[in-house]
């Protein structure tokens, strides 16, 4: 029987675990605060940000939300980031990506105080991650690590193939899994759109992580019997539903399920974990700033 890894229940467990840390901070007069900044009218981004704010409310984190007109000059965004950097009630901050074309995303990330960069995207935090002592583990890669742990899949010594080399998922996940640390010690291959014979690579893997943003790219024929499959993809594809679309992953779930020993669904797999780890990082940031 294939184990369908339930991201919602793992996320709930994690949220309960750090609930005690939130209570302890509140006893010391500190309520963790997370600021989200949205400079986009993309409906998917709007949904992600509102879910993050709802999560904050549910666990007792102060959520602060700032919206900036996508046509506004970039300076408006930088001024907002500076204000949030200086606000002692804001412990964590994220600018939802992507930002409009006239805004330089790398400059945006560098403008965020690294101590508040709960995404873990700032070059200082990327450096700390690569060096093996992350200040904040980036949320989606950390969530993937936690899902593997929940499925009793220890990456140590295993061949892990990551399909996708983004700064948000593929690259940081490769760094986490290769580290000499619990939840690491894997042999990691990072594949991408220029990889020759992708199927040969994925078929050789004990663990396949799909994070390339191509709907259902990885099907059952590309997975070895008994592999663990983690699907990070969230793709809106046209469908005859009320909303006019449905969400599918980067994995063709039905055929992959036939061969995998454990697999995450979309939705309800990695997504809730990303959000839980963002809250985790916010609580961690508040603790660090209260030391
Ligand atoms: N856009 C898509 N994923 C993310 C994320 O993890 N953080 C931010 N800030 N923007 C995103």
C-alpha cells in the first residue's frame, strides 16, 4: 500500500509543537509578528498571502499586511521594507514573489534585514545555509525535510533527485539534504530543463522531489518501484470546475502512486508545510530578537 503523506496533519502537529514557544514569548511580553508585503495583483499571490495571514491569526502570531500598487515606483516598496525593518513589533517579514518587472527582486531581498528574513532568501542567510549553519531554513525545503521525516524516510545515504533548480526550492533543498546533519547526508542530484535523459535520473532515485513548475512532468514510468515522491508543484490548469481551473502538481499522481511507496498529494502535501515552516521561522526570529 502506498503511503499518501498528509501534509495537513504533519503541519498541524508542527504548529502544535511550537505553540509552547509562542506562549513562552508572550509570557515575556513578546508577541511574534509577521509582516507580509504584496506588490502584485496576481490572484494566486493574493491567495497565498491571505492564507499566510490567516495562519498567523490561528496560531497567535500578529499578522501585519501591506499592499503596494503594482504600478507604484519601486521606492515605495523599499520605504515599506525599511519601516518594517525598524519596527520592533515585526520579527519576520516577507515580500511575496514575484514582484513587478520594474522592481529588481534581488535588490528587494537584500533590502530586508537578514534577522527578519523568514524566507531565508537574503544572501547572508543563503551563505549561512550553504556553510551548514542556517539561521532560517527556507520554508518549502524545510517542509520537505519534515515530510520525509514524518514518512520515516531518512535521507542519509539515499540517492535524492531534485527536479528544479530554483532559489526558492531546488537549490536550498539540495543544500539541506547534502548537509552533515540530521535529515541530511543524502547524495543529491539536481536536474533541470537542460538535463539529458531526465527519466534515467529520476528512475535511479530513492527519493524524487519535483519542483520544476511543469504540470505532471514526472509520471509513474519515471519512478522506481518503492521510491518516495515529494511533489512541490502547484500548477493551475484549465478545467471544467466552478473556478475554471484545477490545481495539479509536477507529478502525475495516479500513475506515480502505483509505483511509489510514499507520495505527497497536491493540494494537501507540501503546501501546508511551507506555511507551517514560515510560522516556525517567525517564532524563531522573535526568539532570536528577544535574546
Ligand atoms: N512566491 C512563491 N513562493 C514564495 C515564497 O516561499 N516566499 C515568497 N516571499 N514569495 C514566494
